[in-house]
C-alpha cells in the first residue's frame, strides 16, 4: 500500500539561480523514493509574485497575496494540503534516496513520535557523538531539530494549534521545538533520513541591515514568549527595534 506525504516548500525565486535551486530540490525529492510505495504531493509557496503564473515542475505552485512570514507561509501550506503526514522544507535541499522510508520506519517503531528532523551529512558531521542511534530523541536546536526540513503528523496541530505567525524568520525553529517540548510531544532525529542542506542560499541574498532588523524584532518577541514573559520588557525591545529600523541605514 502506498503512502502520500504532503511536501511544503518555501521558495523565493528572485533570480534564475534561486529558481534552479528550487527545481533542484524538487528533482532530488522526486528521485528519492519509489513512487509505487511513497508518493509526494509537492506544494511550492513562492514569495516572488512576479513569477506568476510559473509552476515548478512536478509541483503545484501558489503565490500568496500576503507579505512573507516563515510561519505564516507554513500555515498557508497546511491550509492548502490535507495528508496525514507533512514535511516542511526550504528550497535549498538535496534529498538522499530512502530518506522518507527511514522516517516511516521510525514512526512504525514508535507511534508516539510526532515530529522528525532529518540528518544533514555535512551539518551534523561534528555532532554525531550526540546522535549515536538511528532514532535520537530530544529538542536541542541544530542537533535533534533543524528547521530547514522537518516532518510531522498533521494531528499535532490539533494539540498545539497553528504556527505562531509572530515569527517572520528568525527564531521560528526555536519556537516550534520549544512548543513540542512544552506539550511533551516526541521529537526525533532519524539518522538514515539524510537530506543535505546547502545553506541559507535565499537569505544570503538579503541585505545585512534587513537581516539585523528581522533578527532583532524576532529576538524581542522570542524573549517575551519563552524567557521573561514580561510585556513591558517586550515593548522596550520592540521600541528599540523600531528605532533601529528607522535610523540604522
């Protein structure tokens, strides 16, 4: 019996190279599994509206009218799909053969797993002492959880609700992994689920000042939500963010 997995890919095809990058990700994905056993329902959420009505090969491409937000776009992807298993992906990935099969095997072994992260041979190379097993439990960011490619059971959102759209980009991965930990939902890294992350290819094209603003704003809200829970402190940091946004350039 075949299994269908929703794949939600966030893309920003501002250049020909970035368009090729997304297509490369999709090509490696479609070649990674026997489609008689595992089928991928691929949805690309494209931020560059000037590409419309371009459709990435072997995928459905949509162009939200709302401004980009990492969690906001993931929620849009959830609303546009309906399979029980969902994988959220950057557009700068290379999927190794058998990655999804390895995840399904882990879910079969432990049905209480709700969230799975993949293993990047380059990024995790110096962290293998922390992930000695095929199935490795934990919530540590950059070890057991990686935001560029993570796989969940759709039923998780009945427990935790939608992604918190206050997180535009920075700290989105931290927010999700801490939410899993808060609710006691099992998160694992599966070592045989190999997906190479090529790096922050899209973000690297952004101006450094823009990155600073995004990070500073996200840090203010992250600290409010997960650390101090003090709204006055949050407003103080938010005011500093607005000041820097206005005068830094």
